[in-house]
């Protein structure tokens, strides 16, 4: 229990930020699952739309500092490889 007012405020701010970050990270995970389902079903058109949503959620999270830029770069690279592997099979 903090005795200093500024620390109480920092604690309140930290709780709000944690909730915002959790929302962003959950959105990333759910979009990743949608993409994985489309790739497993070998549906290239659905995968193409899902990858754009996935990239959008990753970029938004990076912009708000919920995840690092390197994390985003790695996830984008792996997702692009998955979708491109579907393109190769066609």
C-alpha cells in the first residue's frame, strides 16, 4: 500500500495500461488463430484477408508499445511465409 500520492497514481495508471495491452495482445492471438484456420483449410482468399487483419492488429499493438517492433517483425515474417506457401501450392 503506497503512502505517496504520486505512487498511488502510477499504480492506477499501470492498471489501466495493463488492461489496454491485454486487449491488444488478445486481438493479436485471435487474429493469428483465424489465419491458422484459413491456412489449414487451404483457403488462399480467406488467408489473404486474415493476414491483413493480423498485420493491422500487430502494427496497432506496436504503435501503442504493447509489443516490441522485433516481435512484430518476426510474427509478420512467419505469417507471410505461411500464406506464401499456400500460394506456391496453387
